[in-house]
C-alpha cells in the first residue's frame, strides 16, 4: 500500500473546487494508495509525473516506488493544469 502525500499547492487547489468535484477527486486519490498507476492514468512526457482525469479536472501526481509514496502535486481545470510547471 502506498502513502498519499499532498503538496501545499494541491491542497489549496482542492479547497477551491466545488464540493461534488472535490469529493470525486478525493475518491480517485484514495484509490491511488492501492494502485498508483490505474487504467486511465497517463504518464506525462515531461518529468516522472502522471495525470488522472476526473471530468474536466486533472490531478497531477508522481510516484516514488522505492519508498511507496504517491505525491499529489497539482489539481486544476484541464485548460489550466498543463501550463509552464503549473504557473
């Protein structure tokens, strides 16, 4: 089982979301503890990050297999999340 770690940025992003969207994203993030690379998770071309899709929102995270950690780095609308290193 992997430990889920939230960055300060991701935590702020989550608090800004509508409650129904935030709940769905939390369910997805909780499932990453069992399978950090579920079907539908796409590895990004830059860096060692993955993205997980939840309707129009994206969760950007990285996986550290050696220490069994998933680090949630950024959550945002699909139009904003892929900018220059999250702006």
